[in-house]
């Protein structure tokens, strides 16, 4: 007896078990799949799918490239650290300005609460000469002009 004949005899029980299992799965799945394939709406959907396969292939290639890029970016610690550093550099001056405005507003509120003097007509006229008040009034006027223009 040749070596292949011996090998085939040794594999036969294992092959038979695999074939039996495959037949069982095939008989369990076949009727459902065949019933589904016989439905006209499923056939129409398959036709549309087959017609769109080249386009779907292009989309999947693009999605794969996008996913690969996103994965590289997400796992690149140097890039992440550089991006965080750049954002901190951009945000820091803005943060300092906001803190300055907030502290000025708090200080102004404290001074206004402590002061009990009244501002009369002559006091208001005197305040109109203040350069900061003039700058704020010009800003307010420009802002209101822009809002008016946008409403039209």
C-alpha cells in the first residue's frame, strides 16, 4: 500500500465528520437563503448592489485610507504633544486677556460697591471727556450700527 493510500485511510474519519457537519449546516441554512433569494425585492437589491460595486469599492478604499490615517494620527504621541503645545500657545494670550478683563470687572464692581457718591449732571459731562469712556461709546455705537445693518 502506498503512503498516500495510508494517509487517505487515516484522514477518512476526520473528513467524514467535516463533511457531515458541512452538510448539516448547508441544509439548515439553504432553505432560508434560497427563500430570501427568491423574493423579488431581494433580487432587486442584489442587482442594485452589484451595479454599485465599483463605486462601493472606491468608497471602501477611501474609507480604509482615512481610517489608517486617523489611526496613525491617534497613535502618534509626538504629533499629539505638538498639537497640544500649539493650542496652549494660541490660548495662553487669550486666557491672559480674559483674566485681565475679569479682574478689572471685579475690581470695578468692588470700587462701585464701596463708593456711595452720586454722579450728577456735571459729573456725567466730566465723564464724557474721559478717553476710555469715549472709546467704549464709539465701540457701542459701531456695534449697534452693525446690528442695525444686519437686520435689514
